[in-house]
C-alpha cells in the first residue's frame, strides 16, 4: 500500500505542478508543508566533493562542490600510519590515487583483508601523512574527466574543517560537513581507531552539538554507539547498504561484505542491513542515531525485462545490462516509516550518467531527483551537486516556494 500523503510523487511533473498551483490558489499564499521530517527543505550533500567533475575527495573537489552550492560536503575518513584522519573512500590507495606511479612506494604493495574482502594494493595505514601528501587523486570512473588525475592532493579532515569554516565566512552561508567513519572495525584491529580522533577534531572545531553544521555517519552501528557514549552530540546517521538488485524481480540482494554491518559479522549477529529498515529496526536506530542513509534502491527499486531465454533484455542495445535497461518500481514506504520513527532520511548516491538512470527517467537525472524530493526525503548524496540543486529549485517552485 502506497502512503496516501505521497500521491503527488507518482504524478507526471505537469500534473503535479498544476496540483500545486491549484493548492496555492485555494489555500492562500502559504504553501503546504514539505513532506520532510521537520518541514525543512531537503539538503544536497556533495558525495566525496564534486566527484562527478574532479578526482574525488581532493581539496579541489571540495572547493568545487562548495562553489556549486552544495549544502554539505562528504569525506570518508581513513587513518594514516601516524593517526591522521584523511579523506579517502577506501583504505586501499590503489583505487583512488596514483600510488602505483610512485616507485619509491613499490615495496609497500601487499595483500590484506578489508572487512573480509581480500584486496591487493597500497594501504593508507602503511603511510605517514607526509607521504600521503605526495600522492595525487585520480578519477574512479572511466567515463568521467581523466585530465586531472594526479594533479590534486589528498586532504586531512582538519583541512576540510578549515576549508568549510573559511568558505562559510566568505560566502555568508552555512556549509556543513558529513564525515563517515570508514571501515571502523578494520582500523580498530590495526590499532588505529577512528572514533576518538574524530571526536577530538569535532570538539576542537566547536561543533559538538545537534545544531552544529555536521553529520557523522557510519555503516557500523558500533562506531556510532561508541561515539555517542563518549560524548559526541552531533547528528548521527546510520548508513544502510545492500549488494545489488535482482533485475528479474526488483528485490535487493545481499552478499558479503554488503550484507550486514561488519561489526555485526564479527560479533556473530546474523541480521542483515534489510533488518534495519523494518519498523523494529528503525526504532532501534532511533535509540542511538538521528537519521538513516539508505541506498536509494530501498526507496525506489528497479526491474528489467526478462527475455524468452530467461535473461535480462539489453533494451537499449548497447551490449551492457545496467539501470538504463530497467524501469522503476512503485516506491516503498521507507520514507514515511523513517519519519514515523523520528528519523531523518538521506539516500545515496545520485549520479548523472545515463547508464545509471532507469529508462523511464528518459535520460534526465533531474527526473530521478524530483521523484525522491516529492517522496519527502530530507536530503540526498549526489556526485553532481549542481544538478541536484537545480532539481531542488524546480521542486520548491512546484510546491509554491
């Protein structure tokens, strides 16, 4: 059963706009409240900075995201050998830096297990911050600009705090940061726990309260609970993952390490991420966090066309099976369920590439954003903050704002 309050989410844009105009005409000058938890306009979080345009999680990518107008910038935090928190999505530097172009570090290449996944590469925990600063970031998507690879350096979380404070002062608008404790159990096992260092940096920034321009997120409940217990009073967000979508049914699939939080796996807890989105799971999250950050497919999933051979049809004939060969399914009730539990909801990750857009969005990323805004999400993570902001402007105009 679809929540009745979200009916406009399923209307074509023209009809939804007409409905909004009529509503404003009948109800006077005051627009109807937004469907977000607190009635606030949804925020746009620049996922790893302006990662659609520049190598992710570099200083330049964060500056670009701020220039595009993002409400918040997101760094994933991993630790160096000397305990400096740096912005990298993965402890394995092979994925997003030019470390393989540095012969002086060739001997540090090795194989390690990260959250149960065996990886070969160079790991941040084997490098001092000074050594990290000699590396350049690279684009992790071959379809995105490659000409900036190696040019821009990796930044510490302290540098990000300093940047946000300076830009907030210069622009006159409040820019938030949205750090994630990345692979916290992995770091703890290395003797490089993230939590105390993060709390210390937040305290020194003067941001340790609910109204501060910061959200702290993690996939591991234990990390969030530990920080709360140790006195972190910022907004905390529980991330919720899955492995993939079964395109024959639209159901989410679960496989390690994307089936459950890794601290659950270590403790023998058999529950999966899917248990977090039940009413009971949301109620449990509310005891230690302020919101959830689910993969967007928990809210709107997609389904492909099954051919006579039982395989998914390559609808657009490009030789690949991806989101462009699918159509969206009816939204779940997760937005309203989260709000009923008193939780904010910030889904991830929205991108512009056509291969990542369901066919019924007709290649227009703004159509996807609009659907989620109409459903009442409190914010979203985007690699292209400018597109998300343009869609939000259209949405707010549609609601009479």
